[in-house]
C-alpha cells in the first residue's frame, strides 16, 4: 500500500493524478465489463421489448462503437481520435441503425452503472492526502471519454477534490491525451505552469503516466496497485453470469483486496461465501416474489445467518409483501415428532457421522433407548451398545432398528400430540409458506411437515435449498414434498454436487453456524412450547467464535454489494456464477485457505455437537506413512482435496 513515506511531496510544487485505476477503481475486472452490466440492466426495462436484438449483443457493439468513433474523428478532423461519450453513442446509432432515444437511454444507464461501480482507491487516497498536506498544487488528468462534470462528481463523492476547485483535464474534452504525450504540455499552457521535475505525475499506465510524463519533463510515480488489462471477461456463463464473473474476478485484484477485511479468515469469507450466499439470497427473493410466497421460515441452525442476510437484502427490493422468521429445529428434534411412516432405506438417516455411530447413539436419534433392545441387538451380533459400530455391524444395527419401527412410530405419535403446536405456529395461517434450508435431501422439511397436527397443511409449504442431492427424489420428494434447489438447474450441478460430497457441505455448515447450541429437545412451559438448546462445550464456543469472525466477512460483502439490488432485479442476480469461488475452494484450496480452514471442526452426528472432527486433519506417525492407515484416514475426513494437500499419499 502506498504511504506518505513513499514520496517526499516536499520536493514537489505540482502533483497531477491520473484518475481511473489510480484514484478510482471499478468493482469489475475490466472497464469494458461495465457494458455487460448495462446490457442486462437494459433487459429489465420494458423498452427492451422494442429492441431485443439490439441489446442481445450490446456489450460488443458498444466496444466497437468506441473504436469506430475514434477512427471517424481522425478521418474527419485529424488529431488523436479522442472522443466523448456522446460521440461514441452517436457512432453506435450509426453502426446499429438504432433510434436516438434508445441510445440516450443506454448512455444514461452506462453513466449510472459507472457511478455505482466506482470507489476510492485506498492507496491513491493515501498519496492524495499526503500531497495536499504538503501544500502541493493538485491537478486531475485522465484519458477518458466520460463527461468532465460526471468525473468531477465521482471524485468528490469518493473524497477527492472536496471543494471542486482543482483543475480537471479529460482527454475527450481537450482532444489531446497522455497516451500520445501531448496532454501534459497543453495543461502547462492552460494553467501557466512551468514543466520540470518539480511537477510530479502519479498514474497506473506505464506508457502514458510514466514514460510519456518523463518524456514531457515531469517526474513520474508509477501507481502499481492496479494492473488492469482492459479486455472483456471471457464469456463462461449464460445470462448475467458473465457480468457476475467480472464482479467476482475483480475481488482477486490487489487493489480490491485492500478494501477487504485484513483478517485472512474474514477475507476468505468475503471472497468465497459472501458472493455465494448473496446469490442464493437473490434467488430466494426472486422465487418468493414470482410464486406468491407469503411467509418465509428459515429452519435449523443453518438458517440463522441466512435470515440475517435475507433481512438485509429484501429491504432493497420493491413490491415485497412477505414476512419471515427464524425457527429453532434440528434433525434430532424432527426425528422425535416427524416420523409418520417407515421406509427401510430411511433408517440410515439415524446413522449420520463418520466415526462415532454406536448402537446407543443410533437408537437415541430414533427416540429409543438401546438398552431396551439389548436382546434384539445381541440377536444380530451387537453386544456393546457404546462401542463404535464397524462397517459390517452397521447393517445389523439397521436391521435391529427396522424391527423396532412400530415403537418409533408410536413414540413419534405421542410426542407429536405434545408438540405439534410448536410446528403449527411456525407455519402460521398463510396459504403459501417457504421453508428455507441449505440442503441436502429434505429431511428437515419432511420432519417439519410430518410434525404438523394437520398433515394436509404440507400442501402449503414449499422447500427452497441451496442445493439438493440426486437421491432426494427417492427419499423425500417422492412423498409429494415440493422442493427445489438453487443449483439443481445449473449447468454446473454435477460439479457442485461433487464439491458438496467431498467437503463442501461441512464448509457451508461452518459458515452458517448459529450463535447458539443445537436444538436437542422441546419442552412445555408457561410461555408455550419452547426449544431446548444444547449446553455448549468450550470447544463449541470456540468454534462459534471462529465462525462469527468469518461471518463478519460475509456480512461485509453483502453490505458492499447489496447496491446491486438497487439497480438489478433479484431474478438477474440469481445466477449460480456467484458460487464459482466456493467451488474452487472446495476442490482446490490454496495455502491460505488450508491454514485458515483445514483445522476447523465439524459435528459428527445429528442435532448434537458433542463429537467434533477436523475437516482435513494433518496426519503423523504411521497414519502418514502406511497406505492402508492413510486411506482409512482419508475416507473418514470431510474435506478430501484439503486432506490430499496436507497429507501426500504414501508410496506403500
């Protein structure tokens, strides 16, 4: 980061600053990507119905119009071909045979878009403040087509040129440029300045701002904090996805990182989970508006942060008339009231966890006491109910639990009589209710619906998920549950599903950690039916504190980018391209991500956090050198790609 000590401004009388990519940055990867955003913003206006074909390739025709306008200027008047925005759109009308009113509309959208995307450079502001403090004469100089009054307004709003008094020179207006080396001498003539080494120019372009400034006789400072290549982002996604890719990829640029949290974990959350959860939130809002949802219920601990993000974003969206709430629930409590029928395959829901599935724990998850079924367990070869089940024993324990299914159903029926009102109250009287969870097969939704006093009320409930596994159809949606996932219609669904199954689920559940224990039971009190929350261990509290740090990065991203909802509809912003960084993290984490995340722990059972395992443990001793032990450790790890990077596969 540039600091006052980088330049001794006492040695200079005059300091001129380049503007774009020196003092002001855009939140897109390349300046020309602004046109992508303009294109998709235009499609949201009813005027687009009159010129759909014109808009379908607007980003390309807008770039071409600028090239042609410059060539036309040279052909008609000679000189350097510096043009204004008005001249570019005049050329666009000529190139595309478009109506002038459409061109004026698009020109206005472009200016509006630029205004929303521009922000102050941290490094540029540091040098600017230092130059002012030293009493230097300040000038602003830019090779740019945007109107001078617009550029002035952007500088002022970003904290530069507070009194709008510093000279401003824009090449499109002056018809001379830094690129050709002619603008510096023209500025000196107009301002009656003496060119010499007492004049310092600060800019990012090596040719225009450094080489040509020095050729003109000035001292030059190369602003290296932005390294912009003004080429359009490669088209990689449908719809608005290409513009979203540009917004996302800009986050990796050095000048963008400077405005992010300094803490590495918070910064990863800003760059990875923030965009993904923002995109998911936009998808939710879009669907709720389009399908007439009246009430939204964010369920389980995974819904706590989502409810906060939803509340922040929905304020930006007009014509919203649905309410929302956060509902305490877990698979553990759901399994106590929400089992109305029995399917042998669903018994495996009770075996969640990698290392600690004991008969006692499995039966407890089903609401039964394993000691009451010792004879049944002994009959299938399980004697010790507190010892972890081997892979060969798990089918036997499942057989014993299947034999006790009537007891599970009776237990659920009794608990449902006591606690159905808890679920009825969450459903409310609305005719269309959305149940929001992150995924993955819909067990929470099934348990919620089956816990209601009126089973037919389930027809009013619609499940919305970040993503659904392929097997959810055979497990839950075949029961008539109405379910859809954000990523399920994405062309990258296979990649997304693979990422979830190899660590992505646990990474998401970490970032969505709620600041309270799991819901482990329900109880009746003078205030009605209340959830009983797990008493948290020191380890769990430490885990929550880590998650809270990361969540601050997510919140900052959403706060920084919620402005997009002022300009775009949530439908446009619902593109799964927001999840690209998450997919990269899940399948190919870098060293910083490994350092921050591999040692994070994850609970190993439904509705409880008493057993926590690292996402990708670092092996030592024989586990690290013996191929069989290594393979077993890899199989039991959550985050496979991180495990592989931390633990090279042994030769034998």
